[in-house]
């Protein structure tokens, strides 16, 4: 069900549009897609119909890659900036994923409130890349996932440790060991 480099033309073009508009930095897009596919690999055992929320979706990394590679998932792309969500709507249309992807212009804390109030269902997984400080990112993500859900977050490329035991203990989360191939990602689950 996953796509690969031979199917990446529309995805690269969508992300190139985001890059031209300054929403994605000046990075190698095939490399950025390869990094986003590490998220897809961490979500590979999610069943069809599972709900994944990408916090601070910006220009679509990793959310659009997840949506492109796993069209069987329901992906929620969340960003609080209207210009970015307007762009994401266009890109989702270009990738022909409107039936499985929802774009939401909303502050992530408001989404947490909706989940806690029962207005929105908890997620099976939450992803984030360059969203915010570790404690904020994990705090929001933890409240969005259900009890057995997972959180997958990008680590700094320099390999610096940012997940202190105090933060994890305070949030009731454990960091799963990640393999060598996933050296720039961390996965968390509730304890």
C-alpha cells in the first residue's frame, strides 16, 4: 500500500509548491520525503481507518507523505495559520486525497480541548516535526492520543538529547527505543 520513489512525482511537485511559497525550507525534497517515510514506517502496523494527527503541518512534512503512502489512514493536518492550511487544502487536492485527509486551521490546544470535552475522538497516532519545545509538543500530543496510541516526533539532526526523564515521567510517557534507521525520530507511548 505504500508508494515509493517511482510514484513520488506528484508528491515532490506538491512539496515543491510549498517550498516555492516559503512554507518548507530550502532542503533536498527527496531527502525530506525519505525522512518523512521514517514516520510512515513507525505507523506501519496501524490498521486501515486509523486516525493520525500531524501537528503544525505547515507545508506538509510529514503529513502529506503519510497521506500519500497510507491512503487507508484518516490523516488530520493541523496548523493554526490560515495561509498554510489554505495551501494544504490545495496540495491535498492535487494528491487526490480529499477523502482520507482533513485540513484543520486550529490551534493545537483548542483541538486538545475538543478531545478532552468529548467533541472530538482521540487519535490513534500523533506526529510532529519542528512543532515546538519538547514539553509542549509531548504535552499536547499525549492529550490527543487514546490510551494505546502512539506519538512520533522528529529529533534534532545533531542527535542532541531533548527528552528528559522528568518530562517523560511528568506526562506518563515512555520513549521506545528506535533503530539505527530511525535515528532522527522518537516514538512515545503512555505507561
